[in-house]
C-alpha cells in the first residue's frame, strides 16, 4: 500500500472495501489514526491493531469499535494479551 496513512483515498486505492481484515502495527497514535481513517472510507471489516499504552484499550468503547470487532494486541516484553 502506498500513500499517506491518514488519507481515506489511500485505503480506497488499496481496495480496503474488498479486504477481509486491516492490521495496523505502528505506534499507538498511528494505529488509532489508521483505524479511524479506514472506518471513514465506509469499509466494514475487522481491524487488528497493536498497542503499547494501557489507555489505548479505551478505543474499544468508541463508535469505531462497533461490530465487526476491533482487536488490540498489547505489545510488551511479556506474553501478548488480546482484547476484543
């Protein structure tokens, strides 16, 4: 995928509407931006995003996290935990 991560046209060009899943593995602020931008395109699909911060899990309670599911995987030196 080529283009700015905060531009819905980037995801439309990548045909996100035909994707089965979007995975974002950048910094917390970037993955949040990716998730909201993908939702802005109107695509309805699961989004998986890694997170470092404890407060990043609060995204699950926003309209962005409506079904299909949003899953975040916490990155740390210990075993990863998954929340849905």
